[in-house]
């Protein structure tokens, strides 16, 4: 198949590029490199079944030739990024989703939207099933991401109903692994970065808030499985093991052997208190459950950071 991945140079996008190329597909990665990185896809540049196009999908998208899939992953996705890029985030998930849907329609291609657990906001229902409508503050700092992704889901369903477009929607819960940007401000990247550079680990609030962390290869497996099933409503993809932020900090300290202290900082506005996916739908529909154990996944990620963090890699030489 010939597949366009928007956000193809990003963290999850580039892992999906790897997988789809390994599965024998022709992949076009499109990215404006605002939060993506060409290093993530460097190994494919000489592959004749791979193309990179530097483009912002909030503007009209032109692709020559046929497409079987348009897979829309472009968006700043870490809270720090979308707070710094609020308008870009709103645009890529509204205009960018509209443009990519229009492209799919024109090419008679199938369409895959990367949505997010942030559509549930600060949830009042635990775990969160897809039927939960969420608890989102539209005008709070996270609204630029949450509401834009909610709009993206709405317009994707509208294209499905109105134009009969063959669509998929996933809601991605916290995901980690190699290539998570060192400075993207997320909890896993911050803690590993801090632990390896002997800086204090910064816990926001009391650290009793929870997340559930899925390893990127589990997510990619879920994505590929959903591409093979005709199902149009959203599907949660996440790891149902809930951890507090304090637990995560202690795990990362232990796994890195770091002597960093732990410090407490103010909790960001509207930071969700609990997040936990109900993955019953993915289990039934895709026969999918996340397999990677958190310790194993963190060890792989830490090893990658040791190789790639400039200060740490330089000290080893
Ligand atoms: N967090 C933290 N210290 C950090 C970065 C994040 O305690 O250095 C907390 C953050 O307040 C949130 C959780 O970790 O409760 C996960 O944050 P992240 O930015 O990774 O993603 P979110 O799940 O909030 O979108």
C-alpha cells in the first residue's frame, strides 16, 4: 500500500513509519519539523519506498499519485509543546485534519486519526471507556489541544457519515519509548533526562496524580491491527496499569542508579488527577493488550537516552 503519515518525523509517527516500511509498504512521511526530527527517520532516506515531504498540513496538501491511506498524526502533543504552540496546535488539528480528510476523499483512500485521552479532560469516570464524553475546560491552557482533538474526531465522523469515508480514530494514552524528545517536558522524558544529568527530579503537585504508560511498540501494534478492521468509532489504546507520578519518579531513580533528589513544583492548571484507559473495546475488536512491562520499557528508553543525550553520550567517550 501507499501510505501518507502526517507527523511522520515525530515520536510516534516515526515508529509507525518504521513498522509500515518493515511490513513492505510505500511510506510518505510529511512533517513541518516543529516538534518532529529528521533524525527519527534518517535511516530510511535512501530507501526507494520512502519519501519525506517538508510541509505544514494546516496548509493545502498536495500529493502526486495514488494513496491507500492517509494517517494523520501531525500535532504538538506534549503539554509544554502545545502551551508554547497554542495556535499551531489548534490549526493542525482543525485545518490540518480538514485538509488531510479532503485529501483522503480525493484519493479514495482510507483515513486514520490519532486522537488522544485528553478528549476526556480531567475525567470523573475511572477507567475511561470510549462512551465517556469527558470533562474538558474549553478555555483552560489545555483546551487548545483537547478541544482541537475533539473537533478532529467530530469532523472525521462527519466525513465518514456524509462522504462515506472509511475512517478510524484512536485515543492514545500516555506513550513513551526511544525518540521521546529530551526537552518535550513530558514526565518520562523529564525524569530520565534529570536522572541522567544529576538534576533534581521535578514532581508537579504532590505526585499522587496517576497516568498509565504504554510502550510505543504496543501502540504501533494496536494501530496496525485497527487498520485491518473496519470500525469507525474511537478506540482507546493505552496500558491499563495505573501509576502515580511519585512511583514513576522512584522507578526511574532506581533504574538509572541516579542520586538526584526529588523536588516538588506547582501542579500545572487543569492537570488531570487520574487517567486510566478502559481497553475492553481494543481487546475485543483487535485482540490487543499491551505487552511491554514498564520496567523493561523504561530500561530500553533509558539506554536510548544514554546513547543520545549529548551530555551523557559525550561523557562516555
Ligand atoms: N509531571 C511531573 N513532573 C514533570 C513533568 C510532568 O510531575 O517534570 C506530571 C504532570 O503534572 C502530569 C504527569 O506528570 O501529572 C504526566 O505529565 P505529561 O506532561 O507527561 O503528560 P500528560 O499526561 O499530563 O498529558
